[in-house]
C-alpha cells in the first residue's frame, strides 16, 4: 500500500475523505501520534489492529472534538465525569464511561464501557471536525514498541501499512493520556499520564489508583485497562532501572557497564542533563533535565528508540521521582524494563 504523506496540517480535506472511506490516518496529538479510523466503522477499526499487530482484546480510545459528540457514545455521564470534563478537556485525559449500543464491540474489546478523549491538539481536532467522525485511535506505533512522539517514528513503523500520515511537529507531552474510570463511586486512574494524580485530587478531593498499577501483574490478575497487561514501550535492548541515592546509582551503573562490556555487550545509559558527564558507556543520552520532569516525559519514548538505532543490547537507566508527571514517566519506564530494578 502506498502511504500518502500530508505536511500541510491546515489542509486536511484529503485525510478526512480517507477516514470517511474507511481508511487509516496517523495524526499528531498533544500526547503521542495516534492511528485514526472512523470509530463507528467496524472494518476500519479492525484494520487498526492489523496495522499495529495489536491484540484484539485491547480496547481503543474514541476521540471527539466537541462535547456534543460524547452523548451518542455513552449511556451515562456521572458528576465525577462532568467535573473532570469541565476542568481538563480538551487535553491529555481519557474518561471511561458506560458505552451506548452505537459503539462497536471491536472498539471496546468486548467491554460494556468506552474510553473517550477530547484532545487539544489543533490537527487532530481539525481532522475530527473536517471528517465529522468520532475517531478511534491508539498510539501510531507497532504494538509493543515505545509510542511515537514525532513523524519519523510513525513513518518507520507504519509506512506502507496505512493510507495516510499527517506530518506535524513533536508531541508536547510525550506520554499518553491519563485514563480514568468514571463509572464507579470514586474516580480511578487506570493509566497515569499528563493530567496528574495531584491535579485530579485537587479537582475531585478523592482519587484512587487502580490496584493493578505499579507492579508486574500476578498470575490471573486482571487490570481494568486491558492494555496494561501487555509488554509495552519496550525497545529491543534490555532496559534495567537502577535506583537509590544518586552518587551510588552513578557508581553502580558505571560498574555494570564495564562488566557487561567485558562480556561483549553494547551498553547504553539513560542519564539526565545533570548526570550526563558522569557516565562512560557505548551510548549515553540525556532524557531531559531533573529540574523539569516535563522535559523527561517529552523525550522518553524517542530516547528509548535511539538505543535501538544505536543497536545497544542493554540500557541502564536512572529511576525518577514519582510525583506529578513523574508517575507517568515511571509507569512507562517500569514497563519498558519489565519491572527489572536494581536497588543500591
Ligand atoms: O494519549 C493517548 O491516549 C493516545 C493518543 C493517540 O490519544 N492514545 C493511546 O491509545 O494511548 P492506546 O490504545 O495506546 O491506549 C489506550 C489505553 C489502553 O491501556 C486500553 O486498555 C485503555 O486505554 N482502554 C481503552 N478503552 C478502555 C475501557 N473501555 N476500559 C478501560 N480501559 C480502556
Ligand atoms: Mg499504545
């Protein structure tokens, strides 16, 4: 298949027409690039799973660009949901509602709920409005790989497999939206993201974390967000997180690098602007500055992919604070490392 590349984000008529015909279009969003299809067209949605190689029980988020687009998709909007919508939409927040019968089962992975997001990025909202369609969109990467935060990575994974890619700039947040279940008494975070626990607590008073977060799933444990059970965000290199007091962490990583290099391994280190100069390895990249964790979120997935470009076998990474956006950063890093920590 020939993939059409659109670089004028102001002229989305052609991309909108592709969507109306049941095709697939990758678009920038403020979190990560998304792979969009008409959410109400079953065949189109099935092609998303095919293009990504995604397990079919992992449901998709439906993207809207006007509050009036929500009502036909859901049967109930709780007071919790209303508060959150007023505060954080449009933006990097996805809410889980009871689904109406209009939403195809391929979108919900067979669940009776549907996840909906009203993004703020002008390109995807323009695409939704021009096509007049709610758009089902997972991240625009091959399933299992780190999500794409720029055009080149979408092209690398999906060129030749989808109808169209819209070439925008780098994603602002760099980690996917916060997914929140609003169907219960208390709002529950199913996936941490750009709208942080602290922001939600401030808006609602009380928020819960899904008990399946923060550890490797146990035999038989079922997370509420099915996506959380799959290996995710993983480069080909084996990622290992080293945590503890910073001086000791640096010393330990340098020691591990030497040991692995002696065994013939190519070894990378994921550092920060502040620690970059302390490491010696085959490739050392900074993921951002510790003074502003938003820079780390924004570059995390791209830097993880750069170790594959450099053909590293192992990557040692610093662990980061879990406050604010740090919770989303560590959630993605833990998963890319398969929860492999070394404590010093
Ligand atoms: O920022 C984002 O959310 C990006 C951009 C493109 O909008 N999209 C994204 O989609 O990250 P995806 O498919 O990579 O992740 C969707 C997550 C998965 O963990 C999935 O299991 C969960 O949302 N999810 C979807 N529908 C759900 C539902 N009905 N109940 C619980 N979790 C759901
Ligand atoms: Mg994804």
